[in-house]
């Protein structure tokens, strides 16, 4: 029943063909549908009408905004998409030094999708600092990881700067949260 769409993408990989067969009936260009339609996945994963919708949902329930979107926690999530994921200027200080929730708008513009998957499943090849929950993203379904990338990339570039991570013992100049537990007196 969806022969018209399958014909459009004939010649592309079988993955893209089956992705198009699963896509919603709304008309969009074949290229956009190929990038935004839900490809098949193995194991638990989120279903939505498009990869971008799945990505938006996952970033909210996956708490990604809490540390990567300025004002998300204070406003209880009332930040419009255009202002999401440009990074946090409140540092997370602990035994590792001080880290900052990076500007993922810039990251998704500069890095390709495969690299994003690699970073999130290998804790940035062992270099990733806390409190980024690397152990949780490593457990995510690959389709879900790709959906988050496509959603954040679809928001476009945002040049907001985020302070550089600092080594242990170096005093941050701006605001920070102390993350490593301390024992009260
Ligand atoms: C508790 C805070 C916190 C949460 C929640 C969080 N992050 Fe992070 N994230 C960070 C910090 C801090 C860094 C910087 C780590 C470093 O400097 O190594 C980071 C780094 C990253 C990077 C590496 C960027 C790069 O290429 O250098 C990616 C990608 C990322 N986060 C994606 C996500 C996604 C997707 C989610 C939701 C599933 C998420 N983060 C949730 C705090 C957080």
C-alpha cells in the first residue's frame, strides 16, 4: 500500500526503504523522510512519528536538559526548544575538577552522528567526566541515541559559550555545584 514511497527511495539501502515504509503519511521530501523516519530497532526503544519527535521526548525524560539547558531546572522545564541544549554555565565540581554541561547544539553541528553514538557509549573513550551519566547513555538503544542527535541538531547552531572544564584544585570563577558527597558535622 505504500509502493509510491518505496519507489521514491529505491536504490537506497534496504534500511532506508523499510524506514520509509514505516514513516507517517505526511508528505515530505524523500531525503527528509529518510533522515527522520523511524528505522527498525532491536530491543527496547522509543516509538514516535519521527526520529526528531522521539529525540525530543528522550531528551526530556532522559533528563538531558537538566544539565545541558540553562534555566531548565529553575523553570521546571519551561524553556522553548530554540533555547535548549546551548550548555550550562553552572559548573559541577568534584574530585574530577569542575565540568560543565556542554553546548550540544555546537557538538551536533561539529560531530557526525556515528561519533555521537561512540562518545555516549564509551564515556568519550574513557575521558568523559562526571556527573554526565555515561553509564546510562551506554545502555540506550542505538536508535534512541541517534534520535537525540537528530533532534538536537535540528534545533540549529547556537553560539552560546560554556566555560572550559577545570582540573582538580583550580577555583572556578563563576557559579558551581559541589557534587562529591561531604559528611556533615
Ligand atoms: C547530571 C548532569 C548531566 C546530565 C543529566 C546529562 N549530562 Fe551530558 N554532560 C554533562 C557534563 C558535565 C558533560 C561534560 C563532561 C566532560 O567534560 O567530560 C557532559 C557531556 C556530554 C556529551 C559530550 C559532548 C562532547 O562531545 O564533548 C554529550 C554528547 C552529552 N553530554 C549528552 C547528554 C545526553 C544525550 C544526556 C541525556 C541522556 C545528557 N548528556 C545528560 C552533564 C550531564
